[in-house]
C-alpha cells in the first residue's frame, strides 16, 4: 500500500479491475501514452526479488528474467545487484528507509492528580507534616508555660489541634490559630511559606499533567535502536531494505544487521503484512520504505514514523534484459514528471491524513476525562464514609469520646474577719481558731 491494493469489492471484479493504487494509475497512463494492453498478476512467492544462494532470483526479478512478465508494476527499488540482472526505466519516485512503530499508549489512572509529585516527594511531605505538628505542639507547651500571664485566656493546646492547624495551613483551609508563643509563630510562618511554594508548584504541574500530553516516543532517531535492547526491530527478507543492512559499511547499521540476522533472526519477517501485524501487536520497530510508512501512518493513527530517513533509492519499472521498449517507457515517465502528473498522483494517494502530526513531538492538549480526576471524588467519598463511621461509633459508644470532668470542691470558711481580734458567738478570739 498504496502502490498496489485490492479494491474493497475485488471479489466481484475480474482481471485488472480488481486492483487500485499509485502503480496502477501509473501503468494505466503509460499504457495509454504508448498504446498497449496489459494483464496484471501477482508473483507466486510475494517477493520483490533477491538473489538466492544458488545464483537464481526469486520474486518479481525472477519473473522478469524467466520471461513470464514483460514489466513490473510495483515499488521496485533500483540497486546495483538488480540492475545487473534486469533493466530499469528512469525512476518515477524516490524512496528512503524509515522506521514504523506503534504510537505509545497513554495509561490513565484514577489517581492521576498525584502525578505532579513523585512518591518520594509525597512521603517527605507527609513526614514534614508529622514532624512540624509535633514540634509546634512542643513549642507551644513550653512557650505558654513560660508566659502564663498572657496565655491564661487562650484555649489549651493539644496535639490534635496542632495536627489540625498544620493540615489546614497546608491545604489553605481556615482553622483556629494554635500558635500563640513567639517560637510557635516563627515556626508557623516558615510552614506557611513552605505551603505557599508547595501548593503553587503542585497546581502548576497538575495543570500540565492533566491537560497536556507530551508526545514522547520510545526512540527519537533510527540510531537509538542500536543503543537499546528493549525494542525489537527487523525488516522483510529478500528485499532492498534487507540488502542495504546486509551490505552496509556504516558501523551502527552493521551492528543492527548482526542483531537482526544472527542474534534475533525471528525479527526478520516473510512479508510486510506479517511485519505490520507484529508492529501493532508487539514492541517492534519495522524498517521499511518511507513511502509505504508514510501512507500507513496517515491511514492508521495508531502508527508513527521515526526518522530521519536514510538510503535514498529510486523506484523504477523493471523489464527483461535488452527489452526494446525500455526507452519509450522511460520517456513516458519523464513526460509525466514534466507535466506534474506524478506529483498529482502522489497527492492523490498520500495527502489523505486525518491523524495528528507526531513528527514534531508537539504537545497535544486534551480535556479532562473522568478517569483523570476520579481519585479526587474517591477521597471525598472516603472522607464522608470515615466521618459517618466515627459519628456512628460516637453515637453508639459515647463513653469512648467522653471527656472526663474535673471536680472542684468548694470549702466555706465563713465571713472574712478583720485583722483585729473578733470573737465568735462563744466568746473565743477568732485568731485563736
């Protein structure tokens, strides 16, 4: 695709009418220009053509050499090895090699609102909350004990109130002040500044995490594949792409060929259909013609192309060696290029994209979905359930929450007596009592 494809209703059609694609439009135009008829058929082994160990050729090249076909109608790349076996027309298109991969999936979580901070940061925040609460409680106890006069009318400080005050300050809630002593107020000021920076950082990162998705690909270039082992990669056997890797003198491409052919030969596929299925179902990178990869990424938004492209080659129409009609075919292709017909055909079959462009790794803004913020609602529901349980226990077992009363005894000493000697009813001096 999109060079040669079956029509959707090909089962009800016969002959050449079963096919469509760029190459079909190309040969149709050339046949009208040169006034000849043709019949299309598919090669039995489904290969483009490479030389086998016995010296013979398979695929389309083998069909041309054997005389079974008079010309090829396929994206057949021109290289020195094939040129020595058959003849080619002038190129009608230039192709490169690029990598086809599956677009990374974005895992959503009900508790995605926790993503702005790492688990370690959350643990440190919890530890800071506990430590500051205890320290504030201790400072207030000591500070108030040293200044009883000014602390007489203040409510007593408890560890529970200290925890509540520190928590309210952290989430910017309204709570009764606990800090009354100077040391407590200094600690409270530091905690308020800490909470201000923390909440501001969390809010800014939360907006980015929930509304903007970074298009982060597993690899950024073709050479990154040679420096990792997690992503498997390969190409199709007996193709021009395979010949490039097999004969290359570039170090990292040679290293990748050794990995594909010797270490993991299962990653070399029999055809492009099997390779495409492997890309969609596994963590697999497929080296293939950039023209085909571009079409696939424009028709399937779950696929993406990784560059930069390399190894430019021309696509040409192959004919048997010494064919007399080679020159007229080349002239027809050049005329199509001069008239802009080739460019028009390329726009027809490739400019059909409805998928977002991932080549620039741009940010993609998305609206918040329920799975992004459901965890916040879970916390509210959890708070309601916990508060209801505490209320139920307090109602059923009030003795567990009853505050012990302090019993004060009053002693009646009688009316105040002056310092001078007074006598009681029995005549006894009051100072003698």
